[in-house]
């Protein structure tokens, strides 16, 4: 699944100023496959997370975005061109999951924030089951991703962020056989544990940095 022309153009034009205001360090980003279906499963610190991940990876990542963002026609058209699609978070929107499935079956990359919403204080929240459910149904691997700021809170201008990519989790590693709620919850906790391990390492890395 190729990147759209507008997506590539936006990275070239908007990338340098965005990196200036929101600098980041990457660990193991080569773990994101350059082709084929994959789920990028990250914690969620701020609205800057999607563009930060977009600038950090070669391929276009498609995200679910809350329906309210599409009420403004200009904003809606812009984020749609960048790969976002609407989800009604309060109504169990199955059409959004269907769209994720379509993208995966076309060999695309889907971005899922495992907590389902932004963290207010930067701490890791309770994992949701959407990512592992998609991984099981569409036999797509998961790349766990952890975003950590120097302050430990949400992303702020001129504050360094570390983006770490974990080893690829294959669908069979999730231990999902029957597709039950209990299996999904257990698998989600496993993915979150991988993210938490990276968080602990990155927090130590910040403590050892100068400046």
C-alpha cells in the first residue's frame, strides 16, 4: 500500500518545522516493516503523536480520529488526505474497525493507541482490546511503541521525546484461539507490558542525559 502524494508532500513541507518545535529521539524504528500489513500500537500522550510517528517512519500510518474533528470541513478534508478516518468513540463504531480491516487486508499500516484516549498525566493507562482484536482477525503483526517525554507528561514544545519501537509481535504470540473477551484482555495486557518495559528504559535514559 503506497503512501499518498499529499502525505509525502506534507512530510517534506511540514516535517522540518515540526521537528524543530517537537524534537525526538528514535530507538529501533527499523522494526517497523517497510511493507505488508502491520499494526502500530502506541501509548497516547498528545495530539502531536500521529504526526510525530508519521515523520519517524517511512510508510503512511492510517489512524482513527474522533468524529468531532471532521465537523470542520477544512480540517476534515486535511486529516482525511493524511490518512485519518472518523470513529464515533461513544457508540461502539464497528465501521471504523471494518475500515481498519480493509487497510490491513490491502497491506497497509494501521495506528492504534492502545489506551483508546490521551493520557492526562503521561502515565500508561488501561489497555483496550481493539489492536489485538484486529491482529487476530486479520493475522497482522503488532509493533509495540512507547512515547516518553523528558518530563514524563504530555508532549510540549521544545521538550525531547523518546520514541521506542519494540520487537514485532506475531498474531500467534498473542495466545488468542477462541476470540473471547478474556483472551483479548490478556493479550492487550501483554502488549502493554512490552510498552511499559520500554517506558522504564527510556525514563532511565532521560536521567542519564545531560541538558
